[in-house]
């Protein structure tokens, strides 16, 4: 249990709020690149409790400015995309991508009032299918050398989904290795050959054991959580008997992301991005170490479960998440279908819009959640004291050397699980068609 005061500190994301100020010191996903692919590249964005509008100007550059015109508050999402900026239809005030007002055509001839009018504006940049915004003070940080950023565009697929809950509980489900043996338990094992684009449907490491069976048969993992440059490295050990151990390495990327193995071919790097205090998006980057991603298939799979344009899931509280008691008895532990995103969605949304952590009771398998909250509390305190250099991935750390993070499944036959995990990762990277090296000297020459 924690106090209500601390719960508020960890969850609230508005400007000036404790967690909100930490989150603003990191790049945050603002939209999918796909959302700007139409004839009119202008979309509304609500991020960290702020209402904004994202657009691409006539030079092809991105801008992210306040949604409401500084004149009298009209909605700039309906603005005219012209003259290399966005013009408010109410009185014609025109803004460039930096938020600067460059023209007030209704004001007296020669007026220079526009020079004093500045809309909210944030730097934006595109990386492998996601448009990122920096909403904090000072210069934006560099991007770390994560696999999802280093891989070519052909090997990364990006998607997102809407959840009606606070960002923190959405993120914490991803650093809870124990839940997969229950929430994502399948009572029948489908052919892993049909697993492309699906999580937990591959074979375990280099065996013929379906991951669904391994998770079902070994529900008590030993969990380790270690601090790392990117946040936390989380290891779940499932001891299979006769000296062999299944090793699953996942990661918490500070402040709001995870990186987990999806299959032997792919990893998922997923950000949990606050829309406001009571809703969030997850943004996933699926990174392939083998063949180019079949983006059409992966998009088709996910659009069967989501609607456009808001990427809201088709299942939710309004239809009991598709719950089927017959399915629960015979096929899945939840009775909520085969898409594990729905399982996670139910788990985090059913906790309430903002989980009441004054009533929770954490166990030993929650070690990563406990360690992460300590990191977040330390970061909040550092920001309050003006010590931004004490934040993870700040303070002069060369982010070009923060690789990975390593996320994979392996099996140690002799009990040496550390060696097995390293060898499995090096084998995958060694056969990768793009430069996935985690050696800084090799990377510098590539």
C-alpha cells in the first residue's frame, strides 16, 4: 500500500504535476505517421493533458502547436493549411510551425502586433513510423540507440491503441512477468507456425515447446530486477527441471516504456503515453531482426480489433470485453478472445480510471514494479531540486551507446542462464541484415 498523496504524485501528468514534469523531460509519442498520410495532414493531439494540433506544412516540415488560437480560442484543427503554416478561419491569424503568429490580416495596415503573439509549440521529429514530441525545458535529449530506432524502416512496424485508464497502471502491467502465466493462459496450443504477428504464440527459445504451454505449466517464475542505463532489466526464470531453465528478459525503459520479446524474430518496444490523467495510448514499435516486417498483415490483424480514427479497441467496458463463459471454460483463462491486448486492457481498465494503490498488496513477483516506483520517486525529487542530470538517460550519458535493450527468450541447459541469454542475443544479432551490433566500436564503423 502507498498513501493517496504518493499515488497522486506518481500518476498525475498535467504541467506542474510531479510525474508530469518528469515525463516532459523525455520524448513522447504524439501520433503515428500514418495519421498524417491523408490529403490534409492535420490531426488533433491530446498529450500530457494539453490540447494540441499536429500538422505538416507546405515544405514538408512538422509542427505541433496549441489547439486553440491565441486570439479568441477557436479550434485550430479546422485551420486552413496554407502559406507554409496553419491559418485560423475565425479572423485569419496565421501561425508557422514554431507557433509564431506571422500575419493578422484583419488588423490595421502596418500593425506589428503579430510579432508578440506566440502559440504553444513543441519540437517534433519522426522516427520509424511514430511522430515524437518534446514538451520539457531546454534542448530535447538525443534518442538512444535502441533497436527500434536503429533498424531500417522496412524492419519496424508502428501501431497504437487507446486505453481508458491512467498511464502508470498501463505501464506496470508490462513489467509484471508473472501475469503472463495466468492472464494470457491459453488452454489449447495452436500451431506456432501460424503465430506471425502474435505475442506468446511462438515456440520457446530453440525448442518445440509452445510458449503457451511453457507459461501454463510453469506459473511461478523467479524474477530479478536490476538497474540499467535505460531503466530496469527484468529477468524471469522458469526452472523446467533436470537443470534446464527458461530465461525471459524484458525491460522497463524510463519513464514510460517497456521492451519485450514478441517472438524469436521480433521485439516490441511499447510506450504508455498519457492523454490525460484518466486515459492513455500505447504506442508499439515491432522490430524484426530477420526479414522485413509484413506491415500490411500486422496492420490488418490489429485493425480487426481497433477502429479508426481514434484507434479505440472494439472490445471494452461497454461490451464486457467480449467475455464468453464458454470460452473461459475451454479455451482461454479470461474468456475474452485470443488477442492478449484485450486481456491487458481489461486488467488495467478494471482497476479504475486511476488505480487506488492505497488498497493494493504487492507480492514478491512485483519486484520490478516496486523498483520502478522507487526510480520514479527519485526522478520526481531530482526534478523538484533542479537536478535533471540525475534522471535516467540524462546527465551526460552518451545515448549513442545505450543499445538494445536486450529482450529475448532462451533456455539454459546447464543452469548458466546468464551465458545462455547472452549467446541467444548475440546469435540473433549476428544474423541480422541490419547493424544490430551492441559493440560501440563496431557500431561507430558501420
